[in-house]
């Protein structure tokens, strides 16, 4: 993560990296959840912009590991992919279900159920009524997804150092 100071009141952080280790379907959904969880756990050291008499600016990072700020992830959307199969739609489709689908709808949904983006993928078509039904399902599922993710993140955070470490990153 890199920081660029624009002025004393503005800072821009550039975050690099989503590395995909395996894909079993619903790629965008999984990446969106992982990014939201990573941002929830991110702590950024306090940054001060110092200006000398000549007007040149310098950046000072706090040395205290507890002197940091948290990012608000309240409005970070999750992605819900709905695959159209026949006259029905499926959420969280398996690879086999995805193979049967000619068109899918990716919906970016906030915790309040607001759609921030929608994209149709695949070679098939979607009729307006199907799109409306898929949007309503996606909003409902997206809100539940946010609640579940926040619950898991807060539960894990409450464990503190007692948290079980799993995998190669543990």
C-alpha cells in the first residue's frame, strides 16, 4: 500500500493486489467479499504532512503500531452473480450450472440493498421481466450477504490474539 499526500487534508492510498489461487465459479463474488474483508482488517498508520519554511512538504508516519486509522467499509458493495438457466435464475451457481447458463447478471449491492452497478455477461439475452426479477433477488441476497460477512468479521475480530490461524498466511 502506498500513500500520496495531496494536501494536509487529502491523502490517497493506492492498494495493489488480488491474487487468485483457485476459481470454482463466481469469481467476482468471491473477489468482492475478499476485498471487503481485507479492507475491514486494514489499519493505516497515521500520516502527518509537515511543511517547512520554504514550502516543501514532507510526510511523517507514526512509529506507534497502535496509532492508526481504520477504513469504513459500510458502503463497500458486494457482488452477487445470478445465472439465467431456462426461465429461472440461480444465485451462487456451481461450475455445472454456469455451463448451462447463456447469460448472467452481476450486481454490485451495498449493505442497504442499493444497486451501484449491473453488468450482463454471456452470449444469451435477458428479457426485461427477468432482469427486474434478478435485480430484486440480487438486492435481497446482497443485503443478507453483507449481514453475514459483517457478523463473521466482527466475531473473528472479537477473538483477538486467541483467533485460530489457518492456512499459509496464518
